[in-house]
């Protein structure tokens, strides 16, 4: 237990230890940006990389404030959240109120990154995910400008170390009962870090490793320690999450690839195609299945929504900030989060297939004699995605969301590289969950 004198004022305590596991790439940054780490040669541009927060030993670290914010965000009722997690001191007239929950930060155990983009070029415990740079003045994508985020891979384990504090045993027990629905929601999964709208940072509590110890101050000044039986969290009603959900089942016979820029090679005329070292390769986070970045799916959905609004005469100017109001409300703009978010994206199947093609001249469009190159793709790709629409009074945005999912159910969706030549054409089955 802590020797902090402030905690000594609370003789009843409950220590809770568990692990969270990341189910999608996770970025919790330190605010820093580095250059030079992804540059392959003097001829290449030098992309920027947003770096992870790390501890004194250079290991990925999650601060307690982030984990506490994650827990607080699972409570829809503000009064209930304030009662459990305290009230911040805003000014002299508001003295604030201490939280009954103390949350410590911890060092993560990174998931495997061997075959992830740029995985071997970083520290060996993270990979780089590419995003299009957005001009902050116009909100538009800057041409040929990418920035990268240093990511922890799925499978990363995050320590959850908490302490409930109270002045009497009954209050402590009530706090424990109030915390259980949050832990049940964590066991179902939620999101942490940056890019939550695009499906990043999906984490889930490993309920089988939950250890709870109850302590009380004894008359002789010592603290007792008693193990607390942990109920089956699947039998505990989780905290409610507002909004309507759609579950998408995406299937693509193939080929399909979202390209991994770290493995791109220039195949010149006269060189034979090399299947062991392809010129272009699909992203993967484990080797056996393709990786579909959440931003790719959300970008394709936004483009479809923009097209649907264009059919009604709301053309916009092609930039996110110039989209129709309903499109901006659903998908957001720089500084404003959209109402529609990707909660989960899981690839369930896929088989590697190397496609050999003739290189085309970029000016004439004609094939270059003797210039063959290989693209490593996947066939038989299947994935499921869950999207949530947060409630709001904007009926137009809600109508657009319903129209969007009806359109992709009927017409499918195109994702990834080479859609103009038949790559990445997905059929989509849509299931709506009104209760969210």
C-alpha cells in the first residue's frame, strides 16, 4: 500500500489489479514529433512521426490520468461520475472534490510488431501507421504529405492498478458495487488514446486476471488484507452506452491490399518479378491476415456519404471542411469529432496471393516492355465492423447515416489499393441494433 499521508486519512481500501489488452492499434502520444526515423534514403522525403509516451527506461507507458479518464467516460450520468471520480478545481469558488478512485499509470507489455509497417525500423516494440496530413487552415488533405503515428500493436497488455478509498466499510462496499458495472463494460471493450473515431485504441479487460484485495486499518495500526471474491462480469449489467449501432460484415473474394509503404520497392524495366520480395505488399499486423486501418474504412464511408449528398445537389468543395452539413456532423472536421465512430474492426479471414503485373508508364498509360512487378495481396478477405451513431437532435445527419448503410448494403464498398482495376471490392451485410 502507498505511504502517501493523504491516503492515510482513509482507513478502508480496496486494491484492484487487472490487465487490459489492446484489440486494435493504440497511440497514446507524448506530444512529440520526430523526423529521420522512417527515411530510407537521401532521395526519399523525411516524414514526421508522432511518438509514444515512454517511461524512464524507454518503454511504452500509460499514465493513470488516461486510465482514469477512460473509466469516467464509461459513466453517462455526470452526477454519478462526479460522485465516484471527483470534481476538478476550476476556480477559487469551486474547491473541487477528491476522487474515491486512485488510478496509477503503468508500463505496457507491447504486442508483436515484426511484420507491421516499419516495425523493424523503430524501437522494436512499435510500428508506424500512415495518415494523410491535414492543412489546419483549410481542413483539406495536403497533397503528397503523410504523417505517421507510432503505434502499439494489437495484443499489447496495459496494467490497470486502482485503489478505492473510504472512511468506513459500508461506503467502501458501495463503491465496489458501483465500480462493477464499469468493469463489466471494460470486459466488453472500449477505446483509449487517439483516433477513437477511426477504431484505434480498442481495449478490453481480461476479467480472468482480476485480483481484488480489501484492507482495513486495525487497532494496532496495521492494515489487514483480505481477498475479495470477484463475480463473473458477464453476469453483471454493464454501464449503458448511448447511440444506435450498425454491424457490418464485409467480404471480398480478392485481391485486396492496403499498401505497406515500408515495403515498397521500385521495379525497373528488365527486372524479373520477385515473389519473395514483392514490389508492393499489403499491410499486415501478424502475417497471416491483412490489416484494414480504421481510417481507410471511415474514409470510404465518408466518400460514399459525400456522393449521396451530391446526388441531392449538396456538392461541397471536396474538402472535409466544405462537405455538406450532414456529412460534417457524421464524420467531423479538424477539431470537431463526428457523431459516427468506428468501435471495432476485426479481420477474420484472408489468404496471401501474389499478383504479377506489367508496369505502366505513368504518362502514356501504356505497358513498359519487360517491366514486371509483384503485389502481395489477400483473397477471401472477411471482416466485421461495428459503428455507433451518437444521439443528437440533427435528424438530417441521422437520415444520412441510415441512407449510407442502406447504400453500401445494396452496392457494396471499395477499399484499399487498386479499386480501379477490381481490387478491394467488398460485399456488405448490414445489421442494425437500435438499442446500441
